[in-house]
C-alpha cells in the first residue's frame, strides 16, 4: 500500500509540473555568468560588461587559428588580398572561401563582438546606475568597438548582414547588405564617438577607446569609399588628440 501511495504522489507532482510550471521551483539563472535580466544593473556589472566587449578583441586576435596552430591576429587575412601585408604558412585545403574554418570562426568572433556591443548600447543607458557622463563614454566606446567589428567584417566579406539592436539567435536571419551600406554605418558610429564630449582624446594609461582612435579608424573607412580628402582630414586630427607616429631614427637604441 505504501508503494502505491508513493507512486501516486509522484504522478501528482509530475502532473502539477506539466500543467503549471516547474520553473517556479527551479533556479534557471546561470551560475557562471550574469543573467541577461541583471546585466548592467550595478556599477560592477557595467564594468564587467564593457570588459566583455574588449575581451572579444583578444579572442579574435589570439584564438583564431591559421591551420598551423598559430594565431591569425588582426592582419592574418592580408595574404588573401585584403590589404598588402603577408602572413606565412596559412594552411587551406583549397582556395580561400567563407566555409573554411579560419574564415567561419572569424565570422563568429566578429559577430560576437557586434552583439556584445549592441547589448551595451541598448541596455547600459537605461539599466546602469553609473553617472550620465560615464554612460555616455561607455556607449561611445561600444559604438567604436561595433564599428571596428563591422570594419573587419566588411573588409573581409565585402558586405554582411547588419544588426544594431540586441537579438536572439533565432532572429539572426538578415540577408547581406551592400559593402557601401556597411561603410556608412561604420562611419556613422565613429562620428558619434568623435562628437561625444565625454570620450577622451587619448588614454595612454588604460588603453581604452578614444577620439584619436575614432579619427584614425574613420579615416581608414573613408579611404574604402574613395573619400580621400575626408580621410586626410581625419588622419591630421589624430595628432591633435595627442598621438604621434614613429619618426624613424636609430632603432637599435630605441626602447621599442
């Protein structure tokens, strides 16, 4: 009789879970990272969220493999004609194509950066308790990083799907935009950075996004659409932000 009672009790519990919701008694929040509903809601989580966008740069540079266990880095695709430099010993089973793992993994990492930046741009201003000035600076940094990720995507793939708001994986279904469209979006984000008064001109101490970096990247984007006078103007303003180019000299005695 006791065995029958236990079976009936188990069936009752199962039926209640089926017709109500078991999630009421289960902890569904991840225990190894902040839940999406709580991200950006404290100063510490805000810093962690921004660090996550920057961390994607490191993953992209060091964790994309060229087929010979060597990191590809940011210039690893130059040997395929993206620019003019050279990376040796990139092993491919056939000619370069987007289905090759080197390219597909880079696609994933770049869009991971885009989606992290989109989450910050959309949610940090309305959820974070940090000051208005800090919010404005962080949103500008996120826009720069989004522009950089799209810059890399457009440089490599010549037109890609464009997302500027947070999405779920099921919503990642957009078609390819034109190369010109993506350059316009890159330039728009960088222009917002340059116009943001809370973004510093330079930041040698912490290595964060700055106006000088935004001018430099926007100048490069202008060159892709043959706006050379605009590019030259942007490059000339980099020095005004406190940066200078290597001027030559005796490299043996330099500190580099």
